[in-house]
């Protein structure tokens, strides 16, 4: 039993250490007004890519409460490249398990960091990535903040 606890503790410390030392190209969070994400409230993020050889992980940092009424969230990701070209993606993120347990960490405010893709930026320059909630309702209560992170 002591051996299992010791191994679990080592794995936990390793996971915290490896997360803390990630090299971020970009990391920013935006608060959602009144903790309700409205369908017309798009959240833009601006960053500069300088390395076209590096492969990055792109993910979201989502802070939500138990007031969020659904098991998942669909998000549209609109990307504008430095040359003006545009791309659009739809991402499905589970926030709760099928039995209703939050998938993130925390009690009152739950935080979930979820990476969804690995990308290589094709050109250097200013990028804009805009997040838009893509659920079939006009407002999503229980959404505290949404963030974008791009890590090596």
C-alpha cells in the first residue's frame, strides 16, 4: 500500500512539474461577462508566430461552474492568418463526464485545460484566433472565462 501511495505521489509531482515548465508561445484568458457566454460574444486572441518549423499544441483553458447546463460545449475557432486568409474549425469539448462529474479541477469554479490539436504555423506574423460558442442556445450560464494557449 505504501509503495502505491509513493508511486502515485511521484507521478503527481512529475505531472505538475511538467505542466509548469511548458514553453508557451501564447497564453491568455478572457472573463465572460456575468458568467454567461452569449452566442454573439466572440472572444478574440492576437499573437505573433515567429517560428514556422516548431510544432505547437493548441488548447483551451475553460473555467466554468456547476451551473453550466450541459455535458459538453461546441466552440467555433476562427483563425485569420498574417496574409488575411481565414480558416474555421469546430471543436467539441467535454466538461462533465456522463455521470455528471466535472472533468476539470476545483469545487466552486472548475478549471479545465484541454489541448485539441498540434499545428505548425505556415508563416510568420500576426495571427488572430477568435472563439465563439457554437451551442444551439443563445446563452450559456456557468461560463466564467475562456482562454487560448499555444504551447511547445
